[in-house]
């Protein structure tokens, strides 16, 4: 098969995914030298400290990965919580435990093993020149795009291989029982037809008419439910990359100089369109095989030149390239460096559309080539790209300036802690105000640009020091290249609402509670009657459900699906009932029929593999637990977090 080697035109945008990495290693290799970071400690592993700085860096890396992977749909707030930070810390602890195990077991990885692992990465394996040799310069550029040297990258791969080696030493279980795998497959994929009888709280609201005395008594018994959260009016400033960029002026002369020095960026190379007929050669062909293929190609060339209009028909008949033969040999448009050299040289040496050359020998065989189109090279004029060059240079300069400016910003808001006038003047920032701010992040805001939607920022604003001193808080990084500081102008502590203030809320909550009680009671009575065969409730239409569904069908509560699959299927119909979460009412579930799922051979093997993997994860967890006991782990995160607040 003639597999045309098209070079990667966006190598620097490729993300590296090392398939050999263990799933529980969540973060980049820190290296033992990074354990010497200053600052409060988040944990200790065998006496090795994990600093709060390391934890913060790992958390930011995880957030950046989510943003890069999911874009605008990334739920950053889900990672900006104490629980998420503890999960991140657990990943660092696991990694450090494995590093300690590697060191104490004197494990080693050879240079050849590192090289082999790197070449298993698809983006790197594809970096081949037309002659088959490895493109070292493209490899260097690819790694540089990730902010590393090749030596740093290879050290990371070596470290990951060592960690993998530590885990590979554990005996991993394998599920061989087809019966167990089949039962689990059925349990996960079988379908059940159910009917539901729903007793909704909403249907009983009108039956509840509490007295004024009952409402007031409910308020007195549940005052904790009727709280007004702490609030504050604040001033704040934000230093972002965009703010820095706006203060940078790129002159037309600077843009023109860049254009001249990088003219290739603004040029489109010539493209040509060709069709070919390929007579393939086997790997390492003998002279006899080469001559036989050439003789056949010569005969086809003579036939094509006799009647060029039949080129496509002859290609369909004789070409041995399955990728293009069916299209009459059509290869479409391509640049010169997109094809293997002998083929490309021949195509781009042809004078005009309609020319036919051949046989041209390449590593794939002999080609008869027809030139069918030419797109000349184009160069965009400076006037067309001037604005984009200025924006690009502006952004590059902002990236250079931001680290120093962020340090000065942090110092200024600390030194002039009663005002933002100095920092706002120096960096041309707008001093913003917000009233009635609560510690809960805005749900409608963007935590990457709006401080009021950022949990870390609001935590600092409502810290005891900020409330007491009314000084500027330390600059908070709310997103990469975005810092914010704030100062409380007016503070209102949390308080209990008076009965008069909360009366409507109290009544609504009491009515909902009592209506839910009525709904549950009615549902339980209806279930008892149905189980005794006295009367059946008003069933809804039959619905088919499965545990393999990611969401429950419309109108079917998720709790009802769970309950339906907990019922034994030996005797049908089978009935059960349950209160719905959130005081939503009660539901009776009738399972009327069960359609068992029978896996084919491939599905059975996949199920066995999934079960083995699940058990393997359990074994790995047990191994990590044993390392924790052997080397000792001390978690200090809560105390360190309080010290940072």
C-alpha cells in the first residue's frame, strides 16, 4: 500500500500522552530537589516534605489540564474546593510513596528502555524523515513546545518508568471465570420494563394549611435554617495579561521588521494536484522483483501515453495503491514536503497540467504520475497582516513583562494596604466596587476572570484578618496570568432572620415538609394495598430501563431505577416503593419483565478484562496502603491551609 507520508504541520500544538503512565500518577514529576520548597507543609512521606507550594502548583496544573481538555465547558469550581485539594494531595502522596519505594528497592531503567518508551508515543513515533530516519530536530521542537528540554523530558519518562516498575512488581489478578463475567455483564446491561406510580409532594401542597402558631413554632425549632449569610461591600483590582497587553504599543516599524524576518509565516507554498498508478515493491526486493515491477510499469506508461484520457480508468484497473485506485489514482492537492522525496521531486518538476511522467521509483514501488492541478505560492501583503502581527507582538511582550509586573503588583497592594490608588495608577487599572458580596462564589460568573466567582479569592476576602483590619488582601491568582486583590469597605456578619423577615420562607418550608409527609403516607398505603392484591395504583406507561444508561429516562427518578434493579426477578411482577430524595414525594415501582443480556465472545472477554482491571486497582490500592504503613505518612494540610488563610 502506498501510504503517503504527510508531515505534521502543527507539531508544536501536540499534547504528549504517555500510554505507559500509571493511572494514579496525577501530576508531573516533581523530582527530589523540589521537596526543599519553603513554606508550610501539606504532608510528609518517610520524612520527605510535601509543601503547600507543591500542592498549590499541582492544583493549578490540574485546573489548567481541565481547561485545556474541556475548554469553556470546564467546571473549574469543582476543583477549587478543599475536597478537591485533598484528592490532589493524595495523588502527590502516592507519587512520593512510589518514589521512595523505587529508591529503597534500588530499581533502575536503562537508556534503551527510555528510548523505547518514548518511541511508543504516537506523536513522537510519527517523526520520521522520508528516508525512514528519526527527525531529531522535529522531536526537539515538539518537546520545547511543552516547555521542556529533551533531557528534562527523558528524565520524566525515566521517572515514570521507575514508578511503573514499582507497581509492576505486584501480582495482578486475572478473572478467568466466564460464568462470573457473564453474570456481571447481564447485571450491567439487562433491560427491565417497569411502571411507576408517583405520589408527588406538589399534589399535596393544597391540603396543608398550617396555623400561625404552627408556623411560628416551626421557626423557633429551626432557626438555624433561617440565616442571613455574612456580607460585605468591597473594592478590588485585577491585574491580567490583557491589562498588561493594553499598555503595550507596537509600532508599524516593529511590525514591518517582524514581517520581513518571518516572511515564511505569511506565505503559502505552491501546491500541486496529481494522480498516480502504483506498482508496488515488497520490502527488501530482489533485482528480479524490481525489474518485473518496472517492466509492468513501463507497459502501463506506454498505454497511458497512447490515450491520456484513460488514465483514471487504467488506475482503477491496475494501480496497487488501495488508498487512491478507486478514485482513479487521484491524490488531491499537496505541498512538496508532504510526499516522499522521489515522488515529490517528480511532481514539482513537471511543467504543465496534463504532463505524465514515469516510472518514478520510491520506497513503495514504481509510479506513473499525471499532473492535474497547480496552485501557485502566495504571499500575504504586509497591510493584510499588520494588525495580527502587532497583536502577536503585543501578546509576546505582555507575556515577558507579566511575571515582573505581578511581583510588583503583589508588593504594592501589600505595602499600600489601605488603598488601591497607587497600584491602579501605576498599571492603569480600574478600581472596581461590589456591594452585598457573600462568601459563596457567583454561579453566573467566570472564575477564570471574575474574582467574585472565585472561591479562593472570596475565602481571602472573608478571612478573619481581612474582616478585622480592612486592609488589602494578598494578591490571589484567580487564573493563570490573572491576579486580584480586594479590601472590605463595609461588613455585615451572619445573623438569624427575624420571624417577620423569614415568615414567608418558614411557611413555604413547613408546607413542603407536611405535604411530603402526606405524599409518603399515601404512597406507603397504596403499596401495601397493591402487595395484598386489594387495589392497584394509577400506573404510568411502561418504561424500559437499564443500568448501562448514563441518565434515567424522562420522568423516571434515578432512585427508582436503583430500586428496580435491587428487586429479585424470580417472581414478576415485583413491587417496591421508596420516598424520593429532597422530600419530592414517594414512588411505587413495578418490575413487569426482564430481558437478560447475553454477551458475545468479544464482550465476554472485555468484561473479564474490566473485572481484572477493577481487581488490579484494588491490589494497587492495597499496595499503596502497605507503603503508607511501611514508610509513614503525615497529613498536615488542614493546619497548613489555616496558616495560609
